[in-house]
């Protein structure tokens, strides 16, 4: 399939101001020179520990936060790749209909004083896409599409369970008929059984509507279940991207290997050795030199301390930033 989103050397540095005169004291490199692409109709899972920059990256892609540098190329409806970071406010408004966000917390992301009709209808009114009876019909379609009943339309969020609220959030995100959706920890606040229902719903909607997803989660099991390809972030940098099975079975970055080794094993007879990393996660305001992972990496060598690893392909659809990616044989995880 064609690439719908191509992120190139994207950076987001937040200035840190400290001291008496509000002196600039450097930057937090929340997103640090990130590259990846997403194909039309696919789910790209983005995984990493909390604070690794994945939420900031998701917001930069939506331009809900302005990136500091880099390009976010998005395929428009005419098939042209456009750099979202170069669009003016008016052009960006047009693109916003195509790119939507499903929030993390279904409990706080819905306005408690608005009915389902108004919550789901709001983007249609704001974008002048429907009004009057047409609006009500479209909202009913959306509500039914996410598995709720049209009787629910005049109720308020407090009347619903967490899973139902997330369905309302999904209906709202789909109101403008988007082609690309960022799901930011979209199932993390839900019970495991409800998580499965919402994941299945997202997959059904993807097939039905041809959606592409950037699916952000700290949960490797969820990422493995839903993703066609996966990206792993560490301290603001993308360290590896690959097809899901490749990444889980044949990781090429030592951080991915360590992350996978901590995943619960479905069959305890097949042993995966748990890798316990030394030291703390690096501080993005004061990261180490060279490869950010070097103080914790069991395979680090001199070059790792001095030079930033180049982001490069190691096989088809498999990219890594590690000096030793070609020579190391790393342990994978079991596929559940
Ligand atoms: Fe480890 Fe060096 Fe690879 Fe970084 S570049 S992950 S320190 S081997």
C-alpha cells in the first residue's frame, strides 16, 4: 500500500527555564530526530516506557503541539504528499478532518455537561458538515457504528461504563470521516475484557472505513495484538521499527530485546531469559553522549559512547539505530 504518513527527522525540544532571571538552561529533547512511516490501512504501534516521548510524538504528528524541526508528510485525498508542518492555519483546519485523535482517558475526555448527541455532533457542526435533521441522522449512524444504541443519544457521559464512553470517544473521532487516527493509550484505562472489545471494534472500523492508525501504548501485549508494524522509542529517539512478527521474533536493538524479555510469557515451558537493565532511564534534559542507551546496554562498546548510531535499514521494512545491529544475535519473545 501507499505510504499515508512519512515522518522525517522530527524534533520537539522544550526549553527549560530555571533560575532568578528565567535564564534558558537547555532543552528537554522530548522527540529527538525521529523517522518512521505508516502505510494506508495499516496499524503502526508505538511502544516505549512512560516518558519516552511517544505521546509528544503523537501530538506533534497531529500538530496539536508544534514540532521544533522536521517534516510530517501526509498523503492528501488527491494523492499528494503534503508537509503538515508547513501548512497555514486555514489549510491545517482542512487536514484536521482527515486526522483525528482518540484520547487515553474516556472518563475525563468527554464533557460531562454534554449529551452524546452534542459530543458526537460537535465536530460535524464545527466543520459545517451537517445541521438539523441531517446532523441527528449522522450522529445516530456514528453511535450505531461503534456498537451503541440510538436510545443513548440524549444521555450524559456519567450514565455509561468506561468501555461505552470510549465508544462515544471513537464515534466523535470518526464524525469528520477521517483517514488517519492517532489512538493514544486508547484502551489503557479499561479492564482487560473491555480492552479486547474496544480493540476488536477499532479493527472492524479499520476494515470497514480503510483507516490507518498510529496506536500508542506502553502495553506490549496490546501492541502485538493490534499492530502490523511496530516502532520502539527510548528517551525521545526511535530505536527500531519493523513488522510486528519481525520485531518480536528477531529484534535487532538491545533495548527492544530487553523490553520484550519483560513481557509475560504465554507458555512458561518455553524460556525467555529476563534481561534486567542496569541504571536508570536517561534524563531527556541531560542525555548521555552517543547512543542514549549506552549506560544500560549490555553490548555497549567505545563507539557507542561517542557516536550517535545512524538510523538505517537492516532488511525490508526493518530499521534500527544501533552501531552493532548487524553483528548481534538477540533474543526474541514468544508470539502469543
Ligand atoms: Fe547498545 Fe551500542 Fe547498540 Fe547503543 S549502539 S544499543 S549502546 S550496542
